C-alpha cells in the first residue's frame, strides 16, 4: 500500500528541497572571474546569480513562516525547516557580499556575422567600471566574454558627449555603419568605444589614463548618425553647454564638414564656430 503524507508534510519536504537546491546552485555555480588566453583578456559572469539570490531570500522567508505553522506536527523535518529558514540568510549574505561590484549585461548588439557584443556594467560605492565584450562561449547561465575596451565610469570629465538619432530608442550599446561599437550607458555620455575594422579601443581618460586606449574625445560626437538620421536637439544642446566635460577635440569634427548628412554638416559648422567666437571675445577683452 502506497504511503501518503498530509499536505503540511508535503509542504515541509518541498520547502527543504527548494532551500537546499537554491543555495546549492549559489554555492556550486561559479560567480564572476577574470582570465587570460594569450593576449586575450576575458571575463566570465553567471547571469543567474541575481535571480538565485532573490529566490534564495524569498524561500528563506517563506520557510520560516511555514515552519512556525508546521512545528505542531512534532515532526523533526519541520524543526529542520525552521533551522534552515533562520540560518540560510547567513549564506545569502555571504553570497551577496561576494557579488558586490559584479558585472551585469546592459545591452547587446549582433553584427552581420552573427557575433554578439555586450556592454558590461559594474558599480559598487565609488568604484564603477564599464567594458565592451565579445561573447566567446555561453553554457547555460555561464557566459565568457573577450574584453575589447574598458573604462572607468566617472560622469565629471573625460567622456564624449554624443548626438544620438532623434528616433533612437536609447540603447546603451550602438554598432555604427562604420563598425564602431559605442557604449552610452547614461544619457548621451559615451565612455568607451571599439573600432572593429581597425581593432582599436577608445576609453574615458582620467588624470592621464595609462591604459593604452585612445581618448574618446578623438572621436566625432556625430558618429552615431547615419546619412538620413535626424540629430536629437537636446543632445546637441548638452554638447554645446560651456561647462560640458564631454566636448571633443576640434580636429575630430573637421571631417563632419563634408558629411553626407546635411544636418550633421550644419551642426559641425556651429560647433567649430563657437571656439573661434570665444577666442575673439577673449582677445578683445585682453
């Protein structure tokens, strides 16, 4: 004769299995790690970690309340559930501390060859980091990326203020027609880029950055605009603001004077006219 359990005991057994399984995955599946294959720098992340942490904490809370309702069974697994429900937050907190500052995917694009590129963001207290990575391997929740460009994430200076297309849906990673990857994680601030054709990386420069990457401000602020795109007016206004830290070097805009986009040609002329006007005013005052 098959043995049956009352609903309360089934609940206890199910919750114990859920707790053990969730924390087992948290402890056994790797978190974030860096590596190097020859000259290729890689980063491996576990895309499930955040969801597992939420599931683990939620199941711990449910386990505590369920155990209080089932301890009247005078059944030792009910007391085990109570102990697990109280003790598991300690494991949860340890896993959370391990994950502070871990990278998260913020957006991705695919090129014509089907290769996948991701913008990875990491932030904890005052330590913020950005990276553009090419996906190398994906096995379940484990993803390994080849790092193409890296940058700090400091919004006070060194980034490039770009002018996005007016019809843009505000992605955080762009792939231009010239095969340039551009990371724009906040408003119109571009902090890093990678030229797929020239295999050249650009990064935000802070206090004489020695990463070996080129300065983002060597790039044109109109690099995201195609020949038929309408520039976003608010982006150009922020670029022209006197206190803007994202202004490019003037020589980066010279080629835009002959752009296929008539609107870009006009904005380039307006941008290049401002420094000359300010210089003339300064000379007059002197």
